[in-house]
C-alpha cells in the first residue's frame, strides 16, 4: 500500500528537532511521496533544499494569503523561472482568507490572480487555500479557467457543498485533511463521502490539524494514514483501494512529480 501526503509544511520549525525520525515514521507508514508547500517567497530556498535532499519529496512555490502584505512586491519573473526546477511541481499555496484577514483583501486578490496567471502560463497545478471567501475564490478561478490551461486542488477542504460542486465543475481536485475525522465535521464528512474517486486527494497540512486519534499532537506526514483509514470507511472502500486511488490522482494532477 502506498500513500501520498499531498500537502505538508516540512520547512516549519516544528520539525527541526526530529526531521529525520519524522521521515522514517512516514516511510514506515507507507508514505511514498510528500509535497512540501511554500508559503513565503523568502523561505523558498529552504523549501527547495528539503525537496532536493529527498527523492520522494517535491515542493511548490508561492505566497500564502496570510503573507501577501509582507511580500506584496515579489518578482513574478523569478517565480516563473523557479518553476522550471524539476522539484517544483505546483504553484501556491495561494488563495483568499477572510476569516483571519491577516492581509488586506485587495492585496490577497491581486496575489491570487498572479498565482493563477503563473499556473496557466506554466501548466503547473494551483494549490488553493480558501476560508470564508468562497465566492471571490470561485470568481477568480472562473476567470482563470476561461483563459485556459488552469488546473489545481482546493486544499484542506472545509467548504460548502456548493463550493465542492463548483470546484469539481472547474476540473479541480479536492483534498481532505484530518479535519474530516473530527466529531463536529459532519458536513465535511457528507461532502467527502461523495467526492468522485478520480478527484480525491488526502493531506496532513502538517504540522497542523492532526487527525483522530492523534488530535492535539503535532501533525506529521505519517498521520495521513489515519485520515485515509477514516475516509475509506466513510466511503465504503478498502483502505488499500483509497490509498492507491488517491496516489494515482496525485500523480495525475502533479504529473511532474511522477517523473
């Protein structure tokens, strides 16, 4: 059985003390690949170094919506140039977050649109963060979709059925995190049970959002097993089937990681 953690943050300081042991636990749990996600352009060299250090780790390049005020002026040409690196397989994490509002909403939209443009120009998938901003996220994605050559994933999905339906109609994948294992996540569980087999991804978003039975602990890639096991039971599938299916979906979307 192979599992892929399609979204984690291995450059975060939470992993400094036991990085190698964390990778060993992931391997023991059947994790064959990880995608470590960039949130700040200034931290990209560290993200890339982690990806370069391990055959089974790839990375993205981009700016999280929380960070766009501090990184509102970034070199678009440099971003495009870095996407040519063989380890860079996606654009983001980008999107809109109106829940925390750590950054000005107009700056978030401008940054999101630039990331969409980069994804369209490069053909790399977009990794989308959306919180309390569904209509604006969809509006930007629809504009990008109309221009053509846009694909991607709504990561750590916690949205409405309408958001799930619209995302799927745009050809996007939906990634489910450990939140789905929480007792109060009934709405998410209902949506997760109906995502088409060929559009489902799984992730940890580690070091955050550890799934039951690890809830409250620092999350790490090996814990994606618990999310996979829960989803498999929820969907009436064998865990081996779900693991193979989501791994295939990951390699279809992030096709550069399959080379």
